[in-house]
């Protein structure tokens, strides 16, 4: 069973399959900015789109539930935004 979740105390978004951590997007909040600084996919689950899935989930959550401006410090998150023009306003919005 696949589960996507936000763990604010750990400052991360997590994708699990059958209780196994498959992908993680770590972040820090500074004022009105959320900086995604690290994404990770468990090596045995790579090349299946899970990193993109957790980043999309995280970005959607930030968009719907905050006024944060997204700062993509991780190369993967930066490339995700390059491929998703419809979300680019999150890079420049202000609270």
C-alpha cells in the first residue's frame, strides 16, 4: 500500500510503500520561504517515478496550505520546477 505524508516535526515529506520509506523530500522553513534541500529515493525503488511523486505531493501541499515561496536548493526539485511551468509562481510568490 502506497502512503504519502507530511511529517512537519521532521521537516520532510515521505512516500512509503508497505511501511518501507521509498522517497523523502527534506525542507527547512525560513520566514516566508520553504527550502527543499534534499530528496532521496531508496536505491531499490529508483527509476520508478517516486521522487517526482513525493516532490509533486510536497509542492501541492505547500501551495494549498501555506503562503510560502519555494526555494529549490536540491537539484532534483529545481529540475522538477523546470518541467512543471504551471507551478513556477510558487518560486516568486510572497506572503
